[in-house]
């Protein structure tokens, strides 16, 4: 977490790791992940939120993923980046089957970013 923001980072982790936050607060928390957390922990929280039962939560998590996809090389060692990109691509392709258009839209954005990154 950035200096002085550890309490915010702790709140985000606790909220997304199953504490009693309602879905609106979970949406705010997942959107805050890139600002307060880094690396594998950040990615794990975003990816797990993409499987939430709430469509707004899935959408927010997927848009948040779109923000962090360009920095994947910074999150994992380069040899592991390809496997991570493949896994993210598979998750996004699965979300194209989501019954909510807004989730599909976010998934298309992630796939577009992955395709343009090479």
C-alpha cells in the first residue's frame, strides 16, 4: 500500500475476502484494488471478484482488470506473464457468456487490451 494508506488496503482486502460488506461497498473496494494493492494479491482479489454472484460486481471487477492488464509484466516475472495472460483471456472469454450485457462489455474491453498488447 502507498505510505499511510495501509488501513485502506486492509479494508479492501477484508471486504473482498468475505467480510460482511454489501455489494455496493464490495464494488468500491474492487475498484480501489489497483490504487492500494500490488502484484499477485491485487490480481487474485480482482479475479475472484469476477466470479461474484452480483452482476454489477462482476462488471466492476472486469473493468478494474482492464485497468491492470497493461501492467501485468510489472505484477509477475516475465516468464510467468504469458501463462497469466492466457488465464485472464480464458476468464474474459467465459464472461462473454454472462447474461448481463454490462459484464460482456467489460470482458470485450479486457480481450481488446490483451489482443493489442501482442
